[in-house]
């Protein structure tokens, strides 16, 4: 999918927002949802999405939505730092399939990194759900 095009309501994150498929949530409010990446590149890899916007990527998104999303990402990254004590945290997002995007509902990755640990493959192996839930509990407990 290119950078042009219409939002597809059947994308997997739209379905998660509607509760049609399960996720491992960390927190949500009227505007945003944070949940665990099911195919994590590191322990604690999580995602932040807007629940209100139909933006596919950062080019589409309304600036006011981006502002809310960015503040929520900072809060999430701080909780990840407190809960998991990584050596670094990648905050990133992809725009368009050639850039690495696979789900076309704007989302921000928060990926903790530890010295000497190789990053897993992007959208690679599926995580153990019980493990995701316990990591989500730890991150949630660390939210300010
Ligand atoms: P991107 O490639 O930036 O579009 O990222 C999409 C991310 O969504 C990848 O890191 C996938 O591992 C993740 N992902 C795909 N399906 C699900 C799902 N059902 N629940 C949670 N994360 C998912």
C-alpha cells in the first residue's frame, strides 16, 4: 500500500478498537489505546494508537490528534522505562509498505532495548499471551 489511499475499516487495529479481535491492553481512554505488540521485537514492545482518527499514517493525521497521541506515547515510554528498566527505548512509526508499514492505522511503536540484545524481526514470531499480559500489568502499574 502506498502513501495514498483510503482508510480501510477492516484493518486489524480498527478491529481491535471495536473489540472484534482480542488484544493485550495496557491502558485506554476516549482518545488512545496502548496495547502489547503480539509479535514483539523485544520484551515490552508495545503500540499506541488513536481511537478516534482514521489516519493511516503520520501524513494523514490531524495535528491535534497527533499531539494527544504524542503525549500518550511519552507517558507509555516513561512507564516502560520504570517497569522494565531498559538501556534504551526506540519510539518509531512507518509510513507506507516500502517503509515497513504492515497495518494501515497510524500507530507508534515503543520498543525497549537492552545492551547486547539483538532486536527481533519486525512482525516476526507471536508472543506467549500470558507473558504479554504480565508485562502489560507491569507497565500499567508504572504509569504516572
Ligand atoms: P507496522 O509494520 O509498523 O505496521 O507494525 C504493525 C505492528 O503490529 C507489528 O509490529 C506487528 O507485530 C503488530 N501486530 C500485528 N497484528 C497484531 C495484533 N493482532 N495484535 C498486536 N499487534 C499486532
